């Protein structure tokens, strides 16, 4: 019986047929330790067929749930199949699969985080083309979350994350469904799980359409701020999010 920790890369995808094959090839070449699950979020194009031809396992949702529902489906899959670690890698080509090893190394080092988040804004070496409206919103959320959790949060909207078994258990049970990344940081804090950010390289999306266009930026900001306020006031049941991942994985093995 293998004692090596198991890793799963979840790729939520909605109408990403233009980019999904390239993303999957990059995962196979640059992050070979990760099994790959594509969550086809009710796409109306041939995203699922392209992913299957590329050799990925595909979970087809019957209709579009949105990014939160798609990612939670990945958490449930990871929990039910006993994975020790799960990453989220977007299907639009923004995330660099080769940077996953940085997340793995950070997970296996003090202060032993439960979630490692790749940040676009922690290094001057990396420049991500963010519109002014989006950058303003990110700054507002970062400032608010940093104050709430009493620690610096630089990129709360980043979806490039790695989770250990405790975080997988938590988010498989309860995960925000609409623009979830910001509220997920708050949830992690509520359940006394630890988060760490590290600098990573990201790119502009390679295809498809963002769910947050310039016209929706104000709506996005208001909705997420309201979600944060509700999240602060919401009484959450005390849950046992599960055991930590194997010691070998925590040591970066």
C-alpha cells in the first residue's frame, strides 16, 4: 500500500473549449504528481469532449452552477476519493501549472497552512494585467479581510489555491457559491484553519468570457461586500473538518 500523499487538480470549466486542452497538457507536463479532474459546469460548447480527448477525467454537471458550485463539486470528489491535497486550476489559462510545486512546498513548511493561495501581487517580478476597476475591488477586499483575520491578505480573489485534507473536508460541506474566493478566506478564519500566500505568476485569460466584466465590477464589489457582512454575522455550526494531511506531505516530500 502506497504511503505517498495523493494530489488532485480540479479544473472548473465553463465554455473553455479554446483553452482546456492546453491547460491539461501543461498540467501533465509540469505538475505530474497531480491527478486531474475537469468539472464541466454545464458548458454549451464541447469543453467536456475536448477534456476527455486530452485524457482527463471529467465530471459533467447537468446545468451551470457557477464557479462556487463547480469547485465544491471538486471538493466533494476529493473528499470521497480520499485525496490528501486538492488544488484549483482555472480552465481559462490564467494559472501556471508549473507554479503548483511552489504551493506544495509552502504547504509542507512552517507554519503548516491548511490553504496556500497563489498571489499575483506579492512580487515585483510578476506583472498581472488587471483593469483598474478590478484592482480597486481587490484592494478593498484585501484591506477588509486583512483587518478581519489580523494578517495580510494581498490577493483574496485568486482562485489558484492548494488545500489540505482539513480544508477539503470543510469546503466539501460548505462553500460559497457566488464569487466564492473572498468569502472562503473568511470561512477558513472562522474555523481556525490557517492560510498562507506566496507569489506566483499568472496570465491574462486565454479564451472564454470572464464572469466579472468591467460593467459588472460595481455589482461584484457590492455583492461580495454584502456576502462578507452576512458571513461575519452568520452562525456556523462547529464542524470537525478532518485530520491533517500526512506528515511526509507536510515536509514537502
